[in-house]
């Protein structure tokens, strides 16, 4: 059954678990997530970026979600707009059956240029008002994450950095978070806590203290009713990089966010954990493997089925490790 982000994350907070939010662009990814959720009895957040909506078409996505909800009526399903850039993106998502939207006002509506605080508050508040009139939830974002386009740059300590900003400047200010939530009334808040988007987060193996746990704890202590969202939460597993490269890929060595770090975040108020890169890598490593091992194969299903299975297994593991399993 359909559920809003607010309903799902209120339950997650009560029970102390986190929910992975997996990006989808096509039927195979939707099926993979639902199969995994069904096996372990987990509630689901699926999210579509603006790029996903352009790729698949809004009508196709809407009917797909309807089909998935009908196939798995016992699984709570939240459909969320990832990184909405303005009011039109968010409201048209709700029109197409999304139960939740992210208004990312940390960037201007070009989705590139950092926006000022007053702009972020004003645009987010407008989306919250409209979404709440029709029963949808809203996630806001406060703080500078690694670039959506280029991933984060790298500092010598292996921590991602964006445009020469220091590690501290990349972290959300707790005082500002309190003010932002009071003035926008968002249901969930994405904060900058040391992660960045994409595969290239860290240039060396993280030492186990990559998340700004003090910032997470402080914001959670002062805003206990607000659900924290962690973007850039792919772990970029070594075995997936190895399979990709053993199958003719040329992906430079990289490190993501260790799953144990995400679990620590969940203990301190992180409820929604955004994962896209890991799913992409799990699927594409299988495409490469089939292409390399079965050079005469031309049935797309022979590529897509192992890719789907690999994504399903990855999703299942995240549901189990984040405590989502058994909560449907
Ligand atoms: O945060 C961005 C997500 O990974 C979506 O990426 O815009 O290429 O669909 P995309
Ligand atoms: P990853 O690139 O780490 O998977 O992050 C995805 C994300 O934050 C989507 O909003
Ligand atoms: Na999002
Ligand atoms: Zn994101």
C-alpha cells in the first residue's frame, strides 16, 4: 500500500531503524527493490530524480508504481521525488502519484549554483504548504553536499571537499537547522555530514570516522521530531568494483561510505539513506560480465535478469543491515 514519507519515517523513528531510499529509472530496478522487500518484509522508499522522470516518462513511472503496489499489497511503499529543483518539479511529481518530494533549495533551480539561505527557506516553505494541503511529505536540504555533477573533489585526508571548502564548511550548522525546520515545517531534513554523491567519494580507505557524528547527534538532539536524511550513502563495495573491472571495465579504485558508518548514523537519528550508485554498479557489473562471457548473446533479458538479481541482493543486504527488515 502507498504510504507517505512522514508515516514511514515516524514508524522508523519509533522503532529505531533506517530506510534505504533506492533510485529507480526502469522496471527492472522497481522489481528488484520490491522482490528484496518482499523476501525480508521491509517497507520501501523508491525515488526518482528529474533525470529518471525524463528517461522513463512520468506516466510510465506512475503506472509502474501502481503495478508494483498492486503486486505487493502488503509492502508499505513511499514514492519520492529525489532532488526536486523547484515548485513545478515537486508539484508535478505529486500529480503523478508521488507521496513525497524533496525540495532541494540548497541549490538554485539550475541544480548547480549554491543558493542563499533565504531562497532555500522561501522555496521550501512554498512546497511544504502545497504538499501538505494534499497529504504529501516534504524533505528539505540544508548544507553543501558534493556536487551532483562531478562528485566531490578530494582533500589530502581522503575526505571529499567541494570547491575548496573546508570540512567544517561542508557540515550543516545545527542552529541554522533549528531555524530552517521551524520556518519551513519540513518532514525530513537532508544534512551535510561528510558524504558526497557518486562513486568517487574518498580516495583512500576511510578510517572509520568519516561521518560528522557530532553534527548528526546535535541536530537530532535539538530536533528529535525531524527525520534526518543522509544523501551520498553508497558504499561502493570492493567486490562490485572488482567484478566490474574483471569484466573489461576501467573504474579507478574508490571508497564509499562503509555500511557500519551508516548504521552508526541510524543510531543517531538518520532515518532515510539515499542509495543510487551501488545499485547502478551492481547492475552494470552484471551487464559487463555477460557481455564478456557470452559474446554471442543478444537477448536483453540475459543481461537484465542477472542485473536485476544483483540489485535485489544488494537491496536485501541494506534492508537487513539498516534494521528495515521485518518492519513492513
Ligand atoms: O543524487 C542523484 C541521484 O544519484 C540521481 O542521479 O540525476 O543521474 O538520475 P541522476
Ligand atoms: P550515491 O551516489 O552515494 O548513491 O547517493 C545517491 C543520492 O544521494 C541520491 O539523492
Ligand atoms: Na531525496
Ligand atoms: Zn542526493
